């Protein structure tokens, strides 16, 4: 492996990377290969990591890195153009061209492969394949037994067909095309019916797919089921919040003693920013972990999609968490 240093251009909080290649990967899906403009190595990442892409007009979106973590010279993301989304994927498809320089964050990871698995099952729904593809590469390199299932509408909607061919030929990867009817696709309940000794499952995909996987994996041992949402799950009215119907609450900054009121119409991050307390945010939807902060006192209603119970006993995400106590003390 090269020992090339990381470029000084990439030493700060964000990196300015060159769009080296844009590839058609499937219906509505482009992949973008991002490299250092001078050919230097990029900051390392592990499978499951994502980067923020900064687009014109202050639009910031998170995309999982899909290539092998051993590749230190590039990050490859794949983006499905979502006509009904918030506009980020459309803007990215329209704005980003080969030879452009784009500002991206350093990689962050809320969706790690955990150590010690004997066998790993990867289940991808649509564009949710991107972090799982990186995991397949990492597992291949580590010599860990795995099997990947990739659910898509049809072959034309499946990304990375060329790269996946050897995985498919070796029997590691199984495609499941449902023609748009999930009941005609992979039987997730059957697949997850009997967890093997030391087996872990990772899944990522759209809302209905996530619900199906969660229901099918309910009986798996604690700590063996891992997932990442790429959109915040929709909540039914009233599902959110013990606290938001009536109350504001107070956040205290532990180091200074400053107390800040968070009203029911704003997030903790917004209230802190309004009071001049710097708090970095990115997705503002409880998906990326940028605004994760330790809390020292108080009861929290979490509302994020990334932390497990152990992390929730220590951290909250300032963009979506609320307090169910009157006071929350943050380790800031
Ligand atoms: S900004 Fe992404 S989790 Fe809060």
C-alpha cells in the first residue's frame, strides 16, 4: 500500500475533492468517484461510513461510501435521483459534473461492522445497497463468511451490476427482483427465520423494507441486528413526543452554567445556535450523528435512527431529541 501523505487540502473539517468519474449504474442511479485533486490519499473510512456532500445554495446531503475501505485514493457514492425527495439528489444529478470540485465532510460511521461475527447476512433494498457493498468488500478482505441479498424492482434498477458480477458468480450475492410488488420478492421472514450461532445481520433500504426486516429479525439475539435508515421513518401523529404537546424545557451547558430554553417549536440544536452556542448539524433528521452530544442529567426522548440503547443512555442528537424532564444538562 502507498504511504502517500494526506494532502494539506484535506486536513480541515471538510475536503475539496475532484469528481473524477460519473457513471450510470442503473435506472436513475449515478455513481460519483471523488478523489483528491493532487492524487493524495484520502482520510480512511470503514464500511458503513458516509460523507456529507455540500451543494450550491447551502444544501448538504449524506451519502454512504460504497467502495472498499482498503481503497485510500477514492470515495465512491451512488445517488438515486428521487423526484419526490427534498431535492438534494436531483440537485446532485444536475450539478455535479466530471472535473468539478466538491466540498465533502470527512467520513463518519454510525453503521459499523461489529467485531467477532462468524457469519454475516447483508440485506439491501434498492439504493440502500451502497453501505452494504462497502461491507461486502470489507468482509471479503477480512475473510469473514457472508451472504448478500439485493432486492430491487428489476435488473435495470440494480446498481453496480458489473462490480457485483463476480460476487454473484461465486454464490455470495443473490438478486431478488419483485417487479414493484414486494410480496413477489425476497421472503425476508423466511431468510431471517433461524439466526445461526455468531451470525449478524445488516440491512438498509426504504421504509417498507426496513419495517419488514425489523419485524422478521425481532427474535434475533440482542446486538446481532444492525441497520441504517436513509430517510427518517415516518411517524404517525401523536407517536412523537411525550413532551412536545405542552412543554418547553431548559438545557444547561455544563461548563458555563448557561441555561437556554428550548421551546416546543424548535430543536435543541436550533435553540443552542440562537443562544450563540456552536453546534454542528448536517441531516437535521437524526440520521447522521453530526450533532451527537453527551448529556449528564435529564430524561431524553431520543427520536434518532442511529443509536442503540447503550449509546442512548449517554448521548442524544440535538437535532431531533427532546427532553421529557424539565432540565437537560449537556456535556458542553
Ligand atoms: S444533524 Fe444529523 S443526526 Fe443531528
